[in-house]
C-alpha cells in the first residue's frame, strides 16, 4: 500500500496540528479571493476564468465546492473523530486531502484550457473521499450510528458527480449546484444541532450564575423538529431538480420555511438568547427560513427572482454558519477561549447585512448594481476580519501547550470546559 507522509519541511508545522487548521485557512482564503474576483468581474476590471458553463457556473461552483467544501472538510475531519470517540484523522491523510482540494481549485479554474476531466477527477474525488474515509467511524458503534452525517456527506458527493456528469456531456450543470445548496444546508442543520446545545446551555448557565433567582432552563436541540426541516429541504431540492419552475416547488419551499421557524420554538430560552454566539446561531435559522420563503414567493407569485432566495440561503445561511463554526470550533480546538472582541459581532452583522442587501438588489426599482456591490463588500469585509483574527490562531502553535485538537488545557494539562465542535 502507498504510505502517505507529510513533506519534511512541513512535519511538525503548527498549521497541521489538527485537520481543521489547513481547511479553515483554505476556507478563509477562498471566501476573500472568490468574492474579490467576482466583484472585480462585475465591475469590468478583469475576466473570470473561462470554464464550461460560463461566469455564473464558476461563481456558484467555487463558493460551493471551494469555500463550502473546505469548511465541511475541516469540520467533519475534526468533529467526527471527537463525537464517535475514535482516533484523530492522521496528519498525512488530511494534508493530502488539502492538496487534492488545491488541485481541484486549479483544475477547475483552468478547465477552459485543460478540459473538464482533471477538474472532475479532483473535485469528485475530494467530495467522495470524505464519506468514504469517515464511513467506518460514522457506523462504528451500532447504538450510535451517525446516519444523518453520512447521508449529508454522501448527498453532497452525489451533487459533485451529477455536476461533472452533465458537464462532460455538454449539458447545463447548474441544476446540480442548486441541489448542492440543499445538501449543504442539511449538513448545516446537522452540525448546528451539536454546536448550539453547548453554546446556548453555556449562556444559560452564565445567566443562572449571575442571577441565582432565575429558574434553571436547559436547551435541547430535539431531533424531530430538525429532521422535519431536513426532510422538507430534501423534498424541495428534489422537486426543484425534477420539476424546475413548478408551483409544487413553491409550496414545498414555504414548507421548508415553516419547518425552519418551527425549530426556533426550542430556542426561546429568555435573555440568554441575546448573547453573541447564541444570537448568531439563532439568526442562521431565520435567514434560511427567509431564503426558502423568498423561493416560495418566486415560484408561486413571481414576486422575486429566484436568485434572491438563493442568496439568502448562501450568504446568510451558509456564510453565517461557516463563520460561526470557524470561530467556535476553530478557536476551541486551537486551545483558545471564544473571542470576546467587537470584531466578531461586527462581522456577523456584516454577513446578515450582506444577505439582506442582496435581497434588496432584487427588488424592482432598487439600484441593482450598487446593492450587489454593497452585499459583496459586506461579505468581503466580514471574512477579511475573520482572516486577520483567526488566521493567526490557525498558523501558530497552541498557547496552552496542546499538540492536537483538544479543548483548551488548564495549568495541569487537562481539558477545560470550552464549547466543543462536536
């Protein structure tokens, strides 16, 4: 068998201490680069790479399989070993998965010259590698098999296979990118349920410590509401794929919005909800619900273009959730406490504003190009601030002396009680 190794120059490098570090760095870099290139193209400053399908396919593909897949890979390669109580993913393995991600980006950007086959091999290979490499861990314990994560990762891989199958046949592949949004949002819901229980309950404990007279409250992300929302998203995604433009898709989109708002019934826990991280996670559900409501209005009443709802889902739902994971999981598993500085809520507010500005750009009579640029700049500034503050965390050694993915260590070298990512 081929034995994977890390090149000698990078063995022991701090940015390879844990699987999330290189992939979260790639997420931050791609968030800024992709939006910067896109905004420059819209302003006529430079052309986009000549890829099959044209500029919109490049934009959607790279935000989904570049930015989005880097964030997913960083999260699952770190979180799955944690919540399945298995050994961490080996450094050589995640190092070469990162190389594959880089090759996937380069091959797609150059697909106008090289043809689609190199991009298909690299992008499909990476998307399939995640569920295949993690399958044994996800199903290792019969009583706690992680069916939801496995299905989410596999569905994301299937969208990559479908996209390149159409591309290689010369067919319009955009329908697969729309399906990929549904797969990505299902993964977001699965991941948020694990993150939110720790974040919200920590906020509730802090409130209780400050006011012992308050009645103790415990937040639980119960599966039925989440599973209903995932089911509705799956049905809508399937309807949009098989019956594009059909009214039934509109009703299913409204059902998605209702199911997502139904999840928030578990979140009404009092003033603890208004702490920075609990509120950020809460807003993700709202933006996703608004996105599906906008898609429903588009299909049923032609009130908005479809792009309005899609961007609420991607800029708002996907963008804000990735930002939260980078900060919560990334800092915690770098041996750091959650960041109390003002840039965090500012960046979250910028992402919310970016989603709403992109919605406003779709309204009749509103200044489309101006609002489009403002939306893109909001995203760029939010992830630029994240790159500046988090990038340094991911490339330096752990300040608590840890050598892996463990939570912050105390003076005795024991794990503390910071929020977990899994």
